[in-house]
C-alpha cells in the first residue's frame, strides 16, 4: 500500500485542478494531483469562449495544460480515483480505489459534476455535441438554426432569452405541463416562442448530431440544435464525506477565496459554481491555489 506526504493534494485534474496546481507549483509547493480521467465534457467536440483556446478540443486544452503544469518540479500527477477522505492531526488522508493512501496539509477538491441526462434514446449519445447546455459555450456555432430547449419554468425562460438572440426559431419542450407565470407566457408569446408539453420518446441523431425529436404521441419534428437543462450531482462523494456545506442547488458552498466550511479544504470549478465554463474553472482554480499557498505561508511564517 502506497502512502506519501504532500503539502497539497488536488482531487481532480481537469481545468480547475490544473490551474490550482500551476499556482502552487510556481510557489514551490509539493503538490499531488489525483485524477480519474473522466471529465464531464469528454464528448464535447470543441471548447469556446476562452481566450487563446477558442475552438480547440477539450482534450487539446487539457493535455497542453497538464504538460505545462508538470514542468514545475514540485507537482506530481497520479492517475486514479479518490474514493475516501478523512481529517488527520496534520491535515488530510486521501484513499484511492486501489487502496493507495496520500496525506497532505491542505486539500483542493476540483472534481466537477455529473449531468443526470434523462434515460431517453439518443440523449446521452448527443449530450455535449448537439444536445448542449450553454449558449455562451456553444450558441454561436448554432446561430440561425432551428432550436429546441428542453426545460421548464424559470430555467426555460432564462435559456430562451439568451438563445433568442442567436436564432429566431426557438421552441420550448417542457416534457409535461408547462410551468410558466402569466408574465412569462406573455414574454414567450411576444417573442414567438412555441411551447410543446408532450413527452419526448427519442432524439434521432447521426453521431451525436441531432436530426429529429420524436414525441410520445408519434409526432416527429426536425431540429438542428437542442439545449437541455438537466439536474446534476457531485462527481465525487468526498466533499460530503468531509462535511462540506452545499447550496440548495447542490453546489459546494465557498467564500470568495474558494474556501469551504471545513478548515483547510478549498474547492474550485463546476462543483461549486453555476458558471460552467473553462474560463471560470481556470479562474477559480487559480484563486484556490493562491489562497491555499497563502494559508501555508501563514501557518509557518
């Protein structure tokens, strides 16, 4: 059984975790990144809205980031899945699914989230490709296209308001009774946004590119892009195991320095923010890395 000591352990080696590691590596902190290799955007063909990397694949950005981070001699990368954690007298002990143990003074959790995409034929195969979640990340590529929004209530109206700026042909699919206020209904009608309440039975696609949506009554409508607002869960149980506080929506609570309610535990990226983007993940990772270094400085200076 492996057991090693570090100043900082980062669980999650995607954009936010790597950004935190760079800040720590540049501060000469002995840092370990533990990553399972399962990012939530692994199906997404291109990443957008991030300066210098617009249009690159998520894998390209991640691989370049990892290469640059590991050039700092105090940073190590461990491929594995962290499944358990506990506090110790010196900080934290992290255990992987292979039984390896790693110890650190401080902990950064950058594990992201998992989208709970409905078990409807074609949804998972298209998620992140043409079944998308964010107009800022993907909307420009689908400007002027016939677009559906799978959502209801406030969330549907919010997405529709953003998408309407990109295309005139927008339909909301509520998959059941529409839950809109009279004011929201008037806004949707004023913007010529149709509402379909019928349940969806299939999303027809070619290699993830949507072609038609089939409804439970047999009707089939052609669409070229579909936005989906689905529930999510935390990608890892470790924040809950350690006793981190969560928001009503399910994000990990942090202060402006990315610090949780558990002393020595910081979080960054999608697990703690509604702003799901590469740029925000990198920013929050950079902040968490800098703040952890500041705590380490304060502990010994």
